[in-house]
C-alpha cells in the first residue's frame, strides 16, 4: 500500500515532467515502436556520480530502495563507468512485463532521449531516432 502510494506520486511527477518536455522538444525524435523483446529489462543501468559510488552507505541505500520499490534485483557495480546494474523480478516469459501498470518511470521513458546527444539503442530494438526538423541544421553543424 505504501509502495503504491509512493509510485503514484512518482508517476504523477513523471507525467508533469514529460508534459513540460513536449513544450521544449529534443533535438532528436524517436521513431518506431517497441517489439516487446524484453532486452532492455535484462540489465538496467542506473548512473551515479563518482562520489555517490564511493559511498558504501549511499550505494547500499539506493540498492535497497530500488529493490523494494521497483522489484529490481541488484547484479553488480560498474565502478569504471559509475553504474548500478540491476535486472528485474517482473520480467515475464517472452519479454513481457508483469508489472506493466506500475512499471517505474525509467521503464516508461525508455528509450531515454537526451536533449543534445544522439540516442543510443540496443541492437535489434524497435526504436530508432531522427533529427527533429527544427533542429536538423543545428545537429549537422
Ligand atoms: S529493447 Fe527496444 S524493442 Fe526491445 S523491449 Fe526494449 S524498447 Fe522494446
Ligand atoms: S518493470 Fe517491467 S518494463 Fe520495467 S524492467 Fe521490469 S519487466 Fe522491464
């Protein structure tokens, strides 16, 4: 119950942020659609700062929090690139999500599109990107 309550507010926050982003479009536009292969659920990488990564207390706290809240399963620390690497207990057969309604924002917003960097996709992913018409010249330049 507490978990659903927290998730509800996180979903609301995500809705507001994504709505605002529509007012300031990214330089790249996402094309295609999800093929539901489940590849992006196999390893979930969460970026940390070097300072966060070097704090055992903070690292453990984040791992425990995300495991409890999202059902993520911690796999390893990537100490060279500063990522926490998880997989997910909600992965169902044939790549289907078994927690679709309550899936975290990181899953809802995937593939993530940065404002300036060209998006990167997993091999075989159904999504790709193209430059938005208003920003085509800026990217090429
Ligand atoms: S890798 Fe791409 S196509 Fe496969 S589940 Fe993730 S978003 Fe969908
Ligand atoms: S919650 Fe669903 S979409 Fe997100 S990582 Fe887990 S299985 Fe994939």
